[in-house]
């Protein structure tokens, strides 16, 4: 996971409201399936949002855990709402 800390200047304004919700739920440890059930959306929709988040935030590889990336970058969701 080398190189993740270089993304400390995270611009969450790039994300849609739905993507922010998904990202926040990931940070709380929810699985894609649990997020889909909680948001009443398909698993495929959650996976598409995850993919968009990875692209928009420039996360180095899709295999990087989004939850770990959130922790390393100390994302504060209170500022997002």
C-alpha cells in the first residue's frame, strides 16, 4: 500500500451525494451487500459507486481497501454533510 499517504489532500467535492453516502458507509465497515440493502439499491449500483469513488479520488489501485484508505487519510464525514 505504498503511496497512499500522498493523497492527504482529498477533494470530496468531486463525489456525488450518493457516492459520499457509500463512502461513509464503507468507512463504518459495511459490506457492499449491506450497503445495497440499507440504501434499497442493487449490489451492482453499489459496486459502480465504489468504482467511481476510486477513480475520482485517484486511489492507486482498486485492490486498495477503501476503508483503510479512509483511515489513512483521516476523512471527516461531518464536513461533508
